[in-house]
């Protein structure tokens, strides 16, 4: 009788880290994750069929986020990064109730960074309508007990311009001025880029505000937070284990994602898969 050869399942550490955003914006976070974790595997999901998330209701964002993460869970992931402020603000708690793996979001690490940077305590928060209206970032900043002056601003035209790679279009400075001119006469010294698409505007915004203003991008603080979480849960992959792979999956138009992805990630996005279907869930 021949002995059966049962392969044992790979250890959890070998599994990839799931990352999701509504579109290409989360690639600004993935770029920092690549730098922080050269040996980890990643699966990035961009919900391009349903973006932008910024103007949608909390119920809708919770449902989309659940579907996205269920799909990533089916692929097998050991941890999740919500690389989207809107989804973090509206769905993080909901996701934490449903999934067993550690979940890192872009808001908490960015808030901590902004608090460590500000001297005047006057902080502007630029985000989508959903993020700003959720009040989550404002609450997180104020929960640290410091006396702060907050200037939340939603900038709904930024995401479509960035998705279409139109940041150098002549109308972009006018749009920036339209949304942000009222901040010019305030004592702000720190501006939180509370949307993972906005780092693409960092040069334009730095020119607009001047070099004395700190612009806080969530990518690096989030990568550092993930490092601490993976270390705490003994989930880091050792460099010699299995070779690296990165998968990119979108819910629509993989060609557009592939074409524009490089711009956000700083390197080629070589192959983009189209999600076959979603498991519809009850929000
Ligand atoms: N990049 C996302 C965020 O951080 C959302 C952009 C959108 O889909 O509106 O909020």
C-alpha cells in the first residue's frame, strides 16, 4: 500500500498582505509598504468599478468594503491594510467585526504623525466628502486631549483629476485655490492629506502653502504601523521563505489601472487581473 503524501498547509507568515482602495490611490501606500517590507507578498485590490467612494453613504461603503475584503480573504491573506481614508472612516469597525486577521488603517498612524508635527495646533484636514463628514479624523485628533484648531475641507474634484492623471492640467491650480484659499490666512502649520490619492498633489500643494507647512502623507506612518502589528503577531515573513509575488486585482478596466498604476507606484504594474465576481453580502 503506497503511503499518501499530505502536504501541510503553508504557515500563515507566508501568506500575502491584502491592501485595498477604491482605485489607484492606495498604490501610494503600497509604494511605502514595498519599501518597508521588501520580502513580503502583497495582493492589491482596486475597486475601480465603483469608485469614487468619497461621495457615497456609509452603508454603501461598508457593503463595498466587506465585499472587497471577503474577496481578499478568499485569496488567502494574513493581514489587511485599508489604504483608503473613506473606507477606514466608514467601515473599519464593521470590518473588524467580520475578519480574524489584523487590520491596519491609514487614519490612526497619520493622526499620530500630525500631532507630533504641529506646533501651533492649527491643523487642516483635506479629504473626501465622506471622510470629512464622518468626523473620524477630527475625533481622533481631539481624543489626544490637546487644544487644537481644526480646518476640515473636502475636495471632491481632486480624485477624478488624479485618477485621470490630469494634475498638470491648467485648471488644477484654480481648483486647489477654490478649495483652499480660505486656509491661507490661518495659523495652520500642518496639513493632513486624508485621502490616499492626494500625495500625487504633494508638490502642487507644497508650492501653494509654502515650505513652512508640513504636509502629512499616510503612506509611511501606515507602513510603520503595519510593521509593529506584524511583529506583535509574529506574522513577519523571513527573507529566505518563498519568493516574492505581488498581485493586482481590479473590479473594472484592468488596462486603465495598468497604464496609470506606474505613476502612483513608481514602478511597472506588470499584470492586472479582473475580479471574476463578488460575493454579495448583507451590510
Ligand atoms: N483614496 C480614497 C481615500 O483615501 C478614496 C477616493 C475616492 O474613491 O473617493 O479616501
